[in-house]
C-alpha cells in the first residue's frame, strides 16, 4: 500500500498544514507539478531539486519514483 492510497497510515494527516516536507526531485529535466491536494504549483529542475512541499501534496509526489523525502 502506498502513501497515496492511504495517507493516514503514514501520519501525514496529523501534520500541521503550515509545516512542509523537503522533497528531492530525481529527474534530469525541468518539471512543473500541480499539488493534488492544494493545487499549488511546484517547479523542479537541476537547480531546484529540493523544495518544501505541503504534506498533503507530498503524498502524491512520493508515490512517484521521481521524488523522495529528504532531510
């Protein structure tokens, strides 16, 4: 089961919405992503690989192999 299928299993539903998760982009081409939960637009590239992402949107991004959670 992925976090996109059941975000409550990973505790993302309990994070305050003003908190963000640092997401790392693994791709090599610029990419614009619309957050599935909030509609916020994130622009990833070689120069902006790590971005703060709303936890509600991170659930969708982390279900792809193009992204991973980072410290």
